[in-house]
């Protein structure tokens, strides 16, 4: 059976390898005028046609291309018309690894590990193969909590995604200032502003880890502070209370201070329950989608545009690697 390559980032390929990812979404380039709700018969035929042109049909075998390191060396094979050296990569044997090594080959003919982008990964280096088990077409924002988890977005993956979100800030330790007699404790601050607050003689500053129903920010500069959210606070931050049915999916992508708080939640600063993981996965998936697709085709595939996507379910096949 022929196998079709499919590209994933390193984190998603690892999730497949560990059995945590069994689903992916890919933009479906469709004639959206045929999917209008007021023409149900036409819409049904349009969906059928969309599935017929999906490149990942049920039963198809896939092999995963992902970023990797391959043992080999660079060499020059003559010159280009401009007279500049043209460098090529020559793999030696079939050695491959998926974490960053220490010995890296430089473009001087030396041997070592050479980074290869996913699109340059050869078939023989593949460690993940899968068989397509299900395909459907739906709107991007229709992703459920269960599907978001099937996409591989556990807490650790979500935390990494939030750290790459626009405006993310690493949380600082929280401090408060008080006089020597213990009075004038009136808020939380980052260290710098707590020190200014305690500038007068006899004042002291003390560190703390606030436990709160809401996020902790420095009262002066609004920098996020390390906190331990209660279960109620986590539900407020993840919009579980305000949006129990997913009625406002446009709020899913996190950025700025929201990303900082979501990152702390994913990192375990608070009473994160198993039942919260699905909602966290939704926000992590949406944030990752926005990072990868917000600027594609002039923003046509941004989360807020809610494009049609192919939803591809698959199961991992056994490989020799």
C-alpha cells in the first residue's frame, strides 16, 4: 500500500509516538458558498464532495515527517553561476535522533549531527506511521474538549504553546510590603515595586505564593505574579463558569496576560482537576492554531475566521524504530 507523507512539528510527532495524539486538522480549501445552512440538500452534497477530494481518506497509510537530526556532513559540489559555493548535505549511514545533540556538523566538511527541517526528512528516518480511521469536514471552532485532547494537547504541550503566545510574560515571584510592626500590608507586588514600597526605615518585604480565585498581578506594573489558583479560580480563568457550552469559541486563543495565567495553570500552579484538562486543551489548540495560521493567505485561516477543516482520525502503526 502506498504511504503519504504528513508533516508535524516535533511536539506533535512525539505525542503520536507516545500514543497521545490520534487526530489532526488540516485546512480544507473549499467553495464555502456551497455550505450555507439555508440550502441543506446542497450543503449535504458539498460535504460529500469535500470528503471525496480530501487527500487523507480512510484506510490510507501515513508516514510522519518531523524535524530531526541526521548524522552526516556538509560538502560543496562546485559553484553556482554567481561563483558562490553551493552547500549540500550528505547523510552517513542511517543514524537519526529527535532531540538536540551536542556534536553539530559545521559547513566545513566536518562530520556530526545536522538539523533537518520536517520537509527534508527522508522516509528511512521516519519513526511514526499511522492509518487513517476517520475523516470528516467541519468548522474549526467546532472542536470539542475530547477532540482537543485527541489532538495531543496535554498540559505540558499547552504550557509550551502559551510560552510562545504574543505578549506572554514569565510570572515573577509575589511580594508584599509592611512596616516593622506588621501593618500596611495592602497588596501584591513584583520584587522591584515591593522594594520601593518598603523604602522607608523599618519596613520589610516578604515573599508569598498567593492562593486566589483570580489572577495575581503586581499592583503597580500589572506584571503576572506566581500564584496558586483555587479550583474555582481555574474555572473562572478557563471560562468554564461563564461559557459552559462553548458559546464563545472566539475567546479560545490566549495572548498577553491571559497566556501567562493559562501557562501557570498548565504548569500546575493551582488546583487543576482532570475535568479541566479538556477546556485547557481547547485553549491550547486554538492558541497553537493561531500561531501557525493567523497570517496565512492574509489571515484567511485565522481562528476568528472559523475556516472549514478536514478532521482526520488515525491510529499509530507499529514501526521498527
